[in-house]
């Protein structure tokens, strides 16, 4: 059963608000409340994206940042285009 995109969007907005609250009262670099709020944003976004696609065949222009992508990059000039599997970067 598919989730209504409006309900999923409300959940995403709520997750963003919770992240702001956690970030503004952060207690140290590895605050578990901030980390939990961060994860909640990711999960809520994926749910919203899926619901949006299921209902309307649409996606957002947003991509979830994955720290493992950093390991695949060779230098600061590397760019990952999530929409182009055949991307070729020409070196000068």
C-alpha cells in the first residue's frame, strides 16, 4: 500500500524541524540526538521520494549525500552526476 505524498511530506518537514531543534541544542560533536535526527531526515526523504514517484511519477532534484561517495573520489575537482551513468570527464 502506497503512502500519500502529502503525509510523507509532512513527515519530512517534521524531521527537518526536529533536526533544527537537535542541532541548536547540540551537546558535543557526536550528539546522538543530532545523529538520530539526521537519520530521520534521510528515512523521511526516501519515503517522500518513493510516495511522490508512486503517485505522480515524479522525483525531487535532491540527492542524499553518502559519505562513502567521498572514498570514490580522487580529488577536490571530481564531480558526481547522479543522473548521468555515462559521465565522462575530460582532463585538460
